[in-house]
C-alpha cells in the first residue's frame, strides 16, 4: 500500500511537471504571434464565432514560444468577417495570427476550477485569432492523423443531425446522445435535467455504451453460430462464438467511446467491458469488483486530474453502489416481473447510495429523481438513443424521419420533466457537508444498502440527519461578513449579518445564456445552503453589474430589489418588489447599519446622465467597522459625496470605484474614506486595463492594502472587533494556479 501510494504520487507529480513545463511564458502574453497548427478538437460554434483547440506545429514569429496545445476563439469567423468562407473543421491545418494568455479562471468557493480543467485537457494557453487578412489562411484541408479522423467523423455526424433537425429545440440533446457534445444544450434545459436528476442520461452514459456493445455482441454471436449454414465456413470451430462476441462488443464500445469524446464515464465503461472481454478470451474468472478497480486504476494512471471532476466520482460511485447493494442477491432474470424488480432495486440503490456524494458535490439532491428516472431511463435508453444512432447513420430523408421521431420523444419527455422540475419540492438543498458529516452519512448509506439479513437497515437513515439538517453559517449579531466574488470584469458582493443577506450587484453577462449568477453566484449560494436573499442591490444598468441579475432572481428567492434602473428594465419586471436607490435611505439588520449615500434623488430627472453617475453607493457599518461599496461612480460623483456625506464616508474597506479606473479614486475621496483595504474587482488582463497604474499606485502610496480579485480570487472580509481578510487562492493553494 505504501509503495502504491508513493508510485501514484510520483506518477501524478511527473505528469504535472511535464504539463506545466509546456506553459506560455509571461512575456508572451498579449503579443501577436504567427503560428501553424492543426485543429484537433470538435469546434464549438456560437453566435458570432467559434472556439476550438489547436495543435501547434510551428511558430513563425522569431523568438516566440507557444505551448503545443492551445485553445482559441475566432470572433466574427462564422459571419465571414476576416475569416474563411466555411466554418473551421477538425483536421485542417491553418496559419493564424493569435494573441494568447496563460490559463486563468475565476477562483471562488464551490465554483468550477477552470485552470484545473484546462490542465487536464493539455491546454497551456488560451486566446483569440487576430484580424490579419491573408495572414490567416487554411494551408491544408485535412491532415491525416487518428485523432483528426475521429474528430472529423464527430463533426460530420453533428452537422448531419443538426441539418435534419434544423430549428428543433432539442437537437442539442440528440447530438449529445450520439457524439457526447453537450455544448448545444441551453442552460435552461440543463436546469430542468438537473432538478429532475436525469442529467446523466443526456450524454453517452455507461448504460448506453453497454447497451450498444451488448447488441453488437449478441448480433455477432448469433451470426457466428449460424455460420455452419455457409459452405466451408464453420467459424465456431475456428473461434468460439463467445470470444467473437466479446471481441465485437469491445470494439463497438471503443468506437462509441471515441465518438463520445473519451470522457471519464465513457472510459470507465469501456475499460470494464474490455476487462470482461479479456477474461472471456483467456478463460479467466474475474469478480466485477476487480474489474471496477482495474478500470479505476487505468483511468487515474492515464489522467490523474480526473479525480477533480464530479463525473469521475458519480460514475465510479454509481457502479460501486450497484455492486455493493446487490451483493449476494444477483440472480438470473426469470420473466419480466423479475427483471422489473431488479431494475427497481438497482434504481433504489443508486438513488440512495449517491445522496451523500451529490450533497457534497452540488449541495442539493433531486427528490424527483426516482420518478423522473423511472420514465426517462427506458425512454432515453431503449427508444431515443437507438433511434438517434440509427438516424445519424441513415441518409436523408430517412434520417429526418428517424431523428424526428427521437426528437419528438425527447420533447414530450422534456415537457413532463419541466412540470416536475417546477415543483418547489423537486429538490432538497442543504449546505455542503463538512468531512466528518460526509463520512457519517456515507456510513449510514452503507448500512441502509447492506445485504438482506443485516439488522435494522433503516437505522442508517439517522446518520443522514446532520447532513440534511445543517443550517447556513452566519456571523454573530452586531458583526457582518462581505464576500467579494471573483467574477472577472464586474462586481458582485454578498453582505451577511446574523440573520439577513444582501447581494450587491450580480456580476457580468459573459455570453448569451451565460452569466456570473449561473456560473458563480448560484453555485456558491447552494454550497452555503442559502435559499433566499433579503435584498439585491443592482447599482446601475451596465452589463458587468446587472448581467446576472435575472438569472439570480430565477434561481433564488429575492425579497427586495433596490436599483437605479429604469422602470422598463427587465430586472425591474422580474423583481418581486422593487424600489429606487436614493441618498438618505437607511435600515438596520441585526445590529448592522445600511446607508444609501447615492445617487441623489434628483438625478433620476436627468435623462442624459450616464448610468455610472447614477450608481447606488452603499455603506455598511457595525461596531465601529465599515465598508463602502461605491460601484462605478467617477470623480464628479465622488466630489458630490464629499459635499453631501462628508461625515459618512469613512470606512475600513473601500470597494474601488469603477474597478480602479483613471476617472475615479481621487486623492480627496481616498483621504475622506481613509480605508485600510482597497478591493479591486477586475478581470484578468481585462481590455480596460483596470486598475489603472496611477490609481493603483495612489492606493499604495497611502498605505492602503490592495486586493485584486484576479490575483486573490474571492476575497472574504469579516467585520467584528477587528477586520479579518482571507483570499481564496492563498487559502486554497493549487500548483496549477497561475501556471
């Protein structure tokens, strides 16, 4: 065991060293570089462009160094703006002018670790294609390599399906079932699938691979045994039908897994099937638990970072639960009643067995999952997936009819799931369990799923009580906590008292259907077990402040919205209750004082006033400590505050106005606030170059501690008798941060 642990640690460290060594030098960030490379991934087309991975073959810029694998976006490419006439295809060789940066993602508690994900993908730089006219040119239509052949086949299947289902809402689901590409499914549909617990079916799952491999093995076995009907064939005498079937099943599974993009659940299934096939070939008897462990070993040897993904734990955990729950009671199926009973037992085991893991990973569990899966599993696995696979291989117009039938089934299923997901009791939420609570719940789960004859199996439910009855943590009365999220170029801060919570701004919108609320804020609130906000302040209408507000209001109950938005703004219409921010407003929660210092009420009558000038300025104070949230005010508004609220500006912490732009943070304003800490919510290498160098130095010259969310990740400030500051990246150090 010690030797295995040492080998595993050394092997993972070696792979990590090799991956990080091929990084982009810091001096190369932001420079135009001419490269030649091949498209080695399935491009993702979005409105106004495409995103794809490049295997870099040559760097034509003298003295430049570029990693072997990079991810780039080509904006305007699909519209023909300085791009090719047709969309980029896998396997093509291109000469491109690119501008790159080192991988950098948002770092927040309970958030997705983008930097770990790109490390796992072997991507060591990200960037975009620069407009360069003829310098951006396709050199070869196709470069013959195994990976290129696979990706070109996936692209052809996706194009065929989308053409046959043009304009259909769930065409992305059909694509996901055939080639594993889930990027065409909108977030609104994912919300329904997640709340009903069927998201594992909306992909090439282990069940689908096993089913297809099993059908292939059955067909080959049947034909092989009947080869005596062919003159001089006698195939069973040359090779037993069982071995031929095992080989066929393994090969078909491999083909399907390659089409799926070789994700962890697909890998796990293939390795298990390959191990069983090998055992049949060599006449060995193997336990399924040994097969599972072998697949686990192969996955983590090839990809040590797989353990960082939820899919790894859910995939292997589900199979482990099934094996454990059926220990000593697996019997051959005898009729449809026995088959139905075994299916029900398996679904029960998986539903119960994955509850602790689901709570740990997502801080929620779908109560609707057993009902949804009882319908969705047979519909998707036995009807939709076979039709989708057959339709993807058929020519038009047959493909259109078959794929249309599969789409109709998905549409009817999704409509029913939407009704189920809309129920307020569809999902149970609780804070992510601490390690001891998780281990206790896991022990209770093993007790409940123990073989028949185990005493009082129902008593294991008691071990779940601490996990399901946790309450969100909160600061003591008379103090407050502020979390400044790392949302990129935007603002979002959560203010917490002992009994209330206020969110100041909701972060930016990154792209249509993608914003800070969906990516960062809602996962954080779920991880903390927070299901309601007492107030949301949207300081002004800029998209980097209000971009996530509607998604937030849909995802969590918001009692009151304060903003400077116009009456026709979508956020105002989405709010349950809305009021305008105005200087002079004030309230207290749990011994904490909230004072609105701006904007001036008369400013709403000035139609030509910029949104920044009408920002909601909020001061939060308790026990002699305070923080000033100044949104995007500029020098004129700072001067106005110096005249109208001179005695109310002092604060221990200042949220740097307008992200540290050159038009804000005047010397007089900083003198009046006199902060110990200045927080700059900025995006990594943002196009506005915030914070401006002279402004950043101004804070430093005044002895103000400067915290940047692009460097620190999320910043947590605890205001009590003393001010405590914690930085997410510093407290949760990872070797891939900043690499």
